[in-house]
C-alpha cells in the first residue's frame, strides 16, 4: 500500500466560502493521497480564512474572502492586518493580487482560484444545530447540491440562448459611504445590462433581477419569479444556455456565478476580472470582457455569429475546470507547491 504524500490537519468552520477547500481535502483523503484530521475553530471576524498544517512542518493559509477585507477598516488597515496576523509558509488567496506578496511578512503567495459553494464530501465536526440545519437543507428544502450537479460537458445547445440572472445589494445594509456607493453602482450597472439585453435579444435572452424587498422598490420592470432563480432551476438554466453573463461582485470580487459557469463549460462574457487566477486562464480564450452596455451587446453578437469561437471557449473552460477549479485538483495543486519547493 502506498504511503500518503501529505499528513494534513485542517481548521474547520462551516462557511459556504470554504466548501471547495473541505471537499478537496476530503476527496484526496478518501483516495489515500493524504491523511486528514480536522480541528474545530471559530472564524476570526467571521472571515473565511483558515490554516492547514502539513506534515507537522508547513503552515498553509486558504483565504476565500471577497477582496482584501480581512477587517472592516480601510485598505491600509487591512494590509497592516494582513502583514501582522497572517504569517505562513504558503498563502493561497482567492482574491489574488501579486503585489500582496510585498505585504506578506513570511511565506509565498499564490492564487487559489474560482470559488463557489456546494454540499461538500467528508466528515467534519458539526455541532448538533448545524447537523439539523444540514439535514433540513439536504432532505427537506433540498437547496444544497453535490459537486457533480454543477458539472456539465462542453455541449452547445441548438438554441443559442443567453443567461443573466442576478440580485441587487441594498446600500442601507452597510455603513460606509464608499461601500454604499459601490453597491449603488453595481445595482445600476446590473439593471442597465438586463434592460439592454432584453431589448436587443428578446426571447433569446433569459434574464432579470431576483425578487426581494429592495429590488421590488427599484427594479419592478425586470424582476423574475422565484421559480426561475431557485438554485436547482438556475443550475439547469446554465446548462441550457450557451452564453452566460457575469458581473463584478462586492469588493471587486469574481462572483460564484463565474465558477458555476466554468463548471458547466459555458461561453462566458464578464466584466473585467480584478484578481488573478492560477493556470492559463485568459481573456478572449476563456471569456470575453466588457466594461459597458455597448461592449456587452457587441460581445454577445460576436459569439452568436461565430459558432467555432463559442465552441472553443466551452472546451477551454471544460479543460480549465478539470485542471484548476474541481475541488480535488484545486487542493492537490496547492499541496504540490510544497512538494515542488
């Protein structure tokens, strides 16, 4: 019997941002490539940043934050916190910027990759209320889904349909004027994009704003019913639409939708990505980029009029997913950084 390559002890707290991490470690453990122990923790500031100790020697940090917001302070305060509190040997950051290496007191910084939540494999230390909540979600509400539910081959549907379903962020839920303005801009852009696509593409476009109390006040003309945005129906819709549109999230993050589109091997049109990704993920190969309504419409027409370009993008995203986004590959890639160093 082969000896496991790595002995790993992982900090555990049931945050949806961290499900990829927990799933990847559990799958590698199941295959015998690693041994795995878990230690229950309370996340500091409720931020999804955890440590893994490998071979009783190396400290790895997995950081799935939306942006550079370890605390609720200014950028300078956050960078100071990063320098003072997050010492390690290897740091894997979802919202990766190479210049962060200069602020890391110890260790090497790497991009972690695209992030999205799902019902992870493995046995981790849940409290009784958490076990009850998980049971209700999986067996009664049925709103959690295994990894394979998101995955789909690069099949091109005969009907070239376009998908953009999104929500709005209520500015009144944050205190900072800067964050309020960021939310207003995100909301304005998303509403404009939906209206432009509906006008340009008609029945070929499936899109609109998710219903909640806030969106009912400012986006009545483009709301979509809950049955369309319900998670299972949304995942099905991704697979039946060849072109999927993504917009920038809070703190300039690359949203969960982007990872979900990649898992389903779709052709993606997105606002510019602010953070780096591992591997060879490139604009015009894996996605088309737009910064305004005119560019969005032009990019959609570009894919609709070039079937080869669309199919090539689907294949590229299929390959990228299986090499970098799949949870097992994501974690194995991080562990191999230790081996290769």
